[in-house]
C-alpha cells in the first residue's frame, strides 16, 4: 500500500496538475503512522478518504484527510452507499475556499493548530485552535482563493481577560497540540521510539489537561484488593469483535486462536502504608471470553429454583433469565450483560405472536421503546428493572439479547 501511496501522491506536487486516486483495502493495515507520514511529505496534495462498514479505521482515515487537507466520508453496512458517494463528490469537487491564511493583526496569538489551514468544503467547518497570551481587541484578516480568485475578509474580535464558561476550550487546544507534536515523528511513534523531547511535551500536556495520549492513560483503581489465599487471581476479559467481522476472519480457525492468543498487561499503582507505591500487574487474555466470577453454588433443595433454571423451556434466553435474577438479588452485573445492557437499558429482540395495536400498547406500557419491527420479531430497549414484567406478557414467545 505504501508504494501505491507514494506513486499516487508524488505527481500531485507538480504545479497545475490534479489527480484523483482511489485506494481499496480490506482495512487490515498495521502501519498507520508510516502512511500518515507519507501523506505529510506531499503538502500540495489533497487526500480524500472513504470508509465502508462498521469496523473502519477512523484514526487512519481521519488522519489521511487531516494531513492531506482533504475530507473523509463513512458509510455503514446498512446505509445507501450511492447516496453517500454523491454527497461526498458534491462536497469535494468544488472547495468553497482554498489556500487559506490568517493574519492575526498584531494580537498576541501563539500555538495555532493546524499549522497548515485545510481547505474549506461545503457542510464542514474548519476549526482553528490557538492561545492568546494577552487580552485585547483587534481585526484579523482571513485570506484565500474563492473559485481561483483572491478572497479577503476582515473580522473584528475581542479576547477577554477571563471566560470561565468556555474553560473546555483549553482541553480542545491541548488535543490539537498533541496531534501536532505526534505528527513531527510519526515514524518514531510507529516503532515506539519517538523523540524524547516530543515524548516529554506530550506527556506533560496529557497530565496537565487530563487527556489520554500514547504515554498517559486513565487507570481505574479499586478501593480494596481481594486475593484468594493470598494469591492474585487472573481475570480474563472478553473483547467483542466489530459488527461484520469474525474471529475466524481475523485470527484464523478455532484451533489456531489458542496458539495465537493475545495478551495485554494491565498495571495499577497504589499506595502502601510503608515502603512507597506498589505496582500490581496482571495479564489479561483477550481471545477467549469467560466468566469473571466463579459460578454460584447450587441452592439447597428447600429453596425455589433460580430464574435461570426456570427459564429452560420458557420464553427467556438464559442470559435474559440471568439478568432478571441478578436484578432481583441486587447483585453485580455479569460479563454477558456488557453485550446488550447500556446505561441501565437492556437492548432486546422479541418474538411475538400478536401484532395488534392493543398488544403493542401493552409493550409500551411495560416500558419497552420499540426501535424496529420486522417479520415476527421486533427490537427495542427497556429499563433492566422492567424486563421481568415484560416477560410475563402472554403473547411474547421469546426474549433474547439484541
């Protein structure tokens, strides 16, 4: 792919020449930084990206458009691809303003990003981030090319001493600066050997503005540490594949997945009463999902059967039955819930035998928000506390995760 990119972009540096180039790839690209570095080497080129599907590499496509001063468009698997292509073509064929420059008119402006202002296209604003060291008022001049002709506009601005309601702008500026610093050594970032001066600046920005960077991250620390017999317990965490992709397509067949299993090491730093901080690490298996908690012991014969057992032969998927049991017991969410429970809403698929207005009204009264209806099934979401009441409706023949 790198050879194709070099061959396509190089001629676009020649004055007066315009080329439209289409790349097609399966998306399994591992040298994102090298590709972005190659796009940067051709400042007179314009790179436009188009992503199809639900598992596209947004980092790469957004970066190619950003550093190539072009545009990007995404199309989902269920979207109208031809309409998106026409919309994309209409937007990029006639830029509203090109070769944009800004004269700050003597205002104390510094650290403006992006350093090279991209072209302005229809329905997509250009956002410039910068800092001012001294408040004041003045006139800035915006210049560029409009249909090949010179364009200029004067804009009067006032930079206040303080504006607490817009404090979040500082973090937006910091993100832009981190992007700029990273772009100065994409090759080093790809290999994990970025220049030390850039690494220090990026790390400091991440800490000062509480941002995630390649060198800073968010760490969740439990209030207490539980061990079994004094020995830390390994926790295996499942990682879902994007819609439209499969484990077999990425990792190969089942027997090879065991040999090629990937691990990630998590580290937690916590304080100790004496001796300074303690670093605890654990390796997490990313390939095979298993339950985090051991299965509960079977109940005594005198107790009623658990809802999950009662669900056999009923209208409940076992995972839904487990959710109802957990809610009734006020227990902790299980691993399987992460696949269909979001913000205390269960996203479900229901098979029903009655489509009358009265039946649909009963579903709504139970708290179900219907999002789609097709064939003999419908999809929707409902508060997890209302799933059990929903399951009691006689015309529902099956409830399963969406």
